[in-house]
């Protein structure tokens, strides 16, 4: 199987220690829409669900945790009602978003992907062939022939050589990452 064929899918659930799910992606999206729009009808349109379904999500959160994620305001004859997140609703939305952001950042971090031997979309890369591997028990130095004809050297762990199933003659994608680029001009005269 080629690493380019792999897609990462994930689900985040806030769960009580008792094992009851409190908040998932749909509930978090609903809470965020309520926080932004302060109107349950408009929030349901934004997240593409029915009013009844949204209300059931809010009630399940309340039943499972014992606190209401929203505060409702009754309208009069002319309207004026509304909904907003309670302190508890804001707290669980913040927690959910914190973990969602953490995972999204991890998935977009090409350095992390590389440590697991997965494909990345880093732009500065070259296709080449491994022409030599020198390794000891910890570190391996790869000599990679790229086109136009040039040799690159990469120092990686011996474990990575095994994980990536590298050997002489294997085609690889060399990803170039520079933390510093130094530029110098010769003094004239």
C-alpha cells in the first residue's frame, strides 16, 4: 500500500468518566452556531439539521452532564426571544475546539507526518533514487541521486530506514526543509 493512498479520519467525543458521550462534532457545530447567531432556528439552518434534532442534542447534553449548555429567553407577542450558551456550554465548546485544533495542527504538520513515514504536500521536494545507505544502530546516512544529476545526503534514524522500507535503488521523495538560509556577498576589490 502506498502512503499517498492513506487518508486520516478522526472523531472527537467529549466523554464522561462513566463512558457517556457528552459532545461530538455535530453538537459542537450546533453550539458554535448558537454562540454566533443567538437563534436556534438560524443555528439549525447553518448546521443543516431540524429544530427538533438540535433540541434533542441540547437535552441529551443536559441529561448526561446535569448542566444545561444553553440559556433560553422567552419572547413576547412581538418576538424577542433567543438562546445563548451557558457558562457550561461555552466551557465544553472551548474544550472540544481546543482538541479539534490540536488534531488539525498535528495533521497539517509535515514534520510530524514525516516521522511516521507518511506522504506530505511540502512544496520543496525532489524525486530521486537511493544510491547508498550507510548506517549504524541509531543513524543512517542516505545518498540520494536527484534530477538534474545531483547527490543529496539525508541523515535519518535507522528505525526510519526500516519503517520506510528503504534500500538502494528505491525511488524516494526528498523533502527539503531549511531552518536557516545564509547569504553572503564577496567584497569587491
